[in-house]
């Protein structure tokens, strides 16, 4: 299994996952022109993607979904709640999934898990390659880690987790108090400290890559996020790579198994390896 973060942050999110048989995206929060450029960095033609799994209806996750799915023939996988918020998807080939369920797309078994976020039936996604057995968890846009999310992070090979803000930077940053309250609230976004805790809890022998996603440009930066989460993972004896995703550049491939090198990772730490 190989995973690329094509971009992640409040201006757009898209993650490419592939095995020998199947390619999917999780979210398509960029215009098709941008998606095509970022996919080209990964050496992937947009037409070769089978489906886009949509986590929720916020613009930074769906901006390109309708036009890209129409243009390149992608199937959309989402909850009924997400679909309800996107009336212009009526014509698209869609697989509706309950919030806590599983769906098969090609080689991938997709497990959906409800998350706590201010959207209509938002989900996290655990992607398992049925041929290779590799597992990647994509968990972002959530205010806190519930018991069911925590359980879903068991036995992953790759964890992509939200590390949205540094609590101190949010407090002293440019956002008005009401927006700050929404971000740090139960239905908002995970802080670096929350990410550190969740990532440390999910450590097991096969987890060799953790990627910090959805970093705020105002209330965080990659070094701060890697510092906070890295300290915690070091204490928890994590052995693997910790990488920060970027808003405007592609990070990957992050590979399970042989050749775990990352070709384009501007900022990463190698811990205990
Ligand atoms: Zn988002
Ligand atoms: Zn959101």
C-alpha cells in the first residue's frame, strides 16, 4: 500500500491511497485542475482512480468532488447525511454508507467510523488492502477522540491524524473568541496535544508511519506540531517516521512494507529507527 497526502489544511484536503489493483482518494477538497497537478506529482492519472471517499461536506473536503467525479468517472462513497448537504451530487454514481459500517471498493475494505465534528454525519475512514493486509487510518476534523475512534486506530500501519492547532498559539492568535471556542470545542478540531495522545495510544509493532494532517496556518506550524507529538511518541517508544503534511505540496509516497522511504517529505522526524 502507498499513500500520498496531496494536500491538507483548511484550504483543501485530499489523500491518495493505492495498491497494485486499486486507487482511491479520501476527500477531494481542491479544484480538478489542482487535483490533476498533485496527482501528476504522484505519477497517477486521474482517470485511474476508482472512487473518492468523502469524510464530510465542508468545502475543504469536497471542493472538487462533483466536477472531478463527473470528469473522470469516480464513484463517490459517503454517508447519507453528507450526500444530503450536496444536492449537486444527484447525478453521480454514489455508494451510501452508514456512519459505522464497511464498504468494499476494489482491493479496499473501507471501515467508516463516526467522528465528533460540526458537520452532517461526518466520518473517519480505515482503509485495509484485502490483498496485502495493510491498514491506513484517516482521522481528521474531529473535536475529540471518542471510544469508537480510539478502537478503530488499533493495528494500523499508517496513521494520518489531525494535529490542527497549538493550544497556546490559538489562544494568543488572530481568531475571535467565538471561533477559538468552536475550534477547541467538542465538535471542532484536534490540538497537537490531542494528536499526541491519540497517536501514542495507537502505537503497536506494525505502526511505522504517522502523518500529522490539517495543520492550521494561523495557529500552528509543522515544527511545533512535530515537536509536541514527537516528544510524546518518543516517550511512548514509537519506532517509525513522523511526518507533517502540507497545504500546498504533496507528501509521499508513504509505503507499508519494503521501501518505507518518503520521496517528498519536507518535514519529518525518524524516531527510534
Ligand atoms: Zn477540514
Ligand atoms: Zn470540517
